[in-house]
């Protein structure tokens, strides 16, 4: 028997990378414990002991990370982005084998997404398709005054 396990069942192995991936994907602590085939209370205790954090705090951190990552991906999709694609150039030798002789880098562009821009405008900036009307149908900005500009003919 090991020093940490003084009898009883053998200690189950926990892959903490998998736990974090599951928490980032929105899995509950109970679902993670079930995945590893262990009692929920035992799993929560192991998290406190081995990761030195309460599971609820770790879940909140993972959820915040996921929300941030989604926002970044949505904004990137909305605004468009550039990226590079690297291709290896091969030469075929007389014996039929191929050998790498160089590489080619191509700059590519992903265009902005109008639908994502609209979605983000509505959800992050409270924009809407229809102007709000007040009681006298003047619109959000009120009644637009009639201005006369210098040089306008007197009528």
C-alpha cells in the first residue's frame, strides 16, 4: 500500500487535463466524477487536495474562459482576419521517393461576416433593426429641425 492510500480501494487516476476540458465545455462536477467512475464527494475532495481549489471556483474560471474565447472568436469572425498557410514543396526522385525541397507561404484572408456583425451589434451594443418611437412618432432622436444653410435662396 502507498503512503497516501492506507487501505480500502486503490486510488483512481484522474487526468486533470480532461477534467479541465470537460469543465470548459460546461460539464458539471457530478458529470466529471461519473466520467471517472468515482463518488462525487470523493471527486470534490480530490480536487481540493490535489488542485488546491474548490470545484465551484474552478468551474467558474473555466466558464469565464470559455465565454471569453467565444467572444473573441465571434469578434474575429465578424471583423474578418488574415492567416498564413504553409505548404511543403516536394520533388520526386528517379527512384520514386519524394524529398522536401522547400516551402511556400500563402497569405489568406477570411472576409468579415455581416450576419455576425449584426448579431454582435444587437447583443453587445443593444442595436436594433427598428427605431424606437416615442408617443408622438418622432423617433429616438426626436423631431429633426429644418435648417437653412448659408447660400440657400430666400423663399
